[in-house]
C-alpha cells in the first residue's frame, strides 16, 4: 500500500477544521436567513397593501409605535442599530409618503423628533399582521424554551459582532 503524499492530520487539528466548517456554515445560514426574511417581509407588506414601505422602514415604524412618543432620529438609529444617515433616509422617505411626521425638538434646535402619523396608526394592525406572520413562520415547531435559547444565542452573536448590550 502506497503512502499518502499528504501528512496525517492530528486529531486536534481535524476537530478544529471541523469546527471552522460548522462556524462557516452557521454564518452562511445567518446571511441566507436575513435575505429570506427581507424577501418575505417585502412580499407580506405588498400583500397587506403597504407597498410604499420597505422592510427596513417597517422596522423603523415598529420601533416608533412601541415607543409611544416621538423619538430623535439619532435615538431611532441607535435602536435599529443603523447609521444616522441611513435612518435619515428612511425618515425622509417615510415623511414623503405620509407615514411619519417630523418636528423640531423643543430641547435641541439641531434635532428632529419623529413620530408616526394617523395614517401609520390606522395601518398598525396590518404591520402587526406582517410581523406576526414572519415570527410564526420563523419559529414554527419551536418550544418556548427553544425560542428562548435562540434569543440568547443570537444576542450573544450580536454582542460578539457589534459589541455592548442590545439597544433598548
């Protein structure tokens, strides 16, 4: 029997390579999941008559709904984990289409406060339906304990990549 031209791998190195493959697969799965969430969210928004709102803009609106008071654009950017420039574009587009109002911050003349309009509040049930449909699809068949574990694991990944606690 001829000797292989490749040296034998030490068991530790083999285990390390296997772990790296699992990590790479998990990372690729996360990117695929994010793309699919965006695609499904866009389709659901369209199906619910919310054609002029992108999935990212819908996320911004959901943060504004949850706050129940106007937010500075900077605070909205922090809550979304996005740049102020990106959120500024969202706010501009949402304002142009009547989903949010902008008003000067009475405590800081340089800042703008952003809040949902009456049009947005009328559409809130449809935004909730879209959100619930996405969550129902994503967590179908999961037990409450499994959902908790996914939340803990993704929070840990987020901290490793972004750093610090989740914006609230």
